[in-house]
C-alpha cells in the first residue's frame, strides 16, 4: 500500500522535530547527519530518498564513510562495536479500518492492568513494545471475563503530529485477534485526535507486518536503531 504524499510530508515534519532538525530539513533529499552526545542510541531513518543519521558523535563518525545502501543493521553493528541493532519497517495509516476481532471487548485504561499483563510476558517482548516507557498514552488493555489483562496497545507522540502505536499480547493468548482489536482501538483514537498513526515491525516479523497491513498501514520507511553504551 502506497502512502499518500501529504501524509508522508507530515511524518517528515514529525521526525524533524524528533531529531531536533529544522522543520523543512527533510524536504531536501540525500543524507542528513545530526549529532547528539546525550543520546544512548544511533538511529538511521530512511524514507524514500531521505536518510537521517542521528546519535552520539563517535557512532555517527564510525559510519560516515558508508554509502546509504549499506546502512543496514549488519554494517551498523560492525561499525559501532558489535552492539545489537534493530531494523524496523515503519508504516503510516490515514483511514479508520476496523480490524478488531473481538466484539464488545472489555477495555481498561488503567496502567496497573498493563503492569499486571507485562509480568506474564517475556521481558524482551515487554522492552521492545515500549508500552511502559514514559510518554506512553492512549492506553487500551483488553480484559477477559475475570478481568485478567490479555493484550494492550498504546502510543507516544512524535513531534506532536504522529502517534507511535505499539501492541503486546500475553504469549498464551496470541493469534486470537486480540492485538488486532486493541491496535484498532488505539489507531482509531489517534486518528480521532488528529494524529497520524505510525506502526513499527521488525523486518523479519511477518506476523506484525501482516497485522499492520490489515490495520490499514502502508510502508513508509525503515528505522535502524543501535544502543551505544557511553564511553568508559
């Protein structure tokens, strides 16, 4: 699914704000580099003909000689000392698509229900979902009849324009449409608030990418992130 150019321009502005760039920085194609020594991560965003490299100076300098088509997770990992890299496909949504699989779901907006649910999920999944990081809002937690939390979705704003939507389901309740249900609610809530919903999925996570397509997200860009520990 192709992303509307107007939608793409709004996302570009949001990422300019996220990276601390001038509002029209992404209007010029090519590579843009910004140094932030306070950042614990090196991030490479590619969207169409635009590439943004942002992070601490030592990490940015380490990949300065790489052409844009080699700024993938393998090269970034090698250049920055072998630290784990995460590559995500970014999608944008412009329309209200009903992908819910649970009718009349019991929904909580209470962070304590999210905390209870994450205790029953693998720590790596919880960390990757980032649902418990500061700034997460528009929280939707799906409960069963016994009020046990089974799935959740929430988002944080990027540049006051984009809603970065995340979802998580407990391992024993996956592939039942629960993530689709809470992600639909969160996506629609973001659209109702005038935000552009954004979805992230690892390149090799075909289930998450398939869910994004069902939810109405179209591929927009690629974000590779490497956590770079501070120098000793």
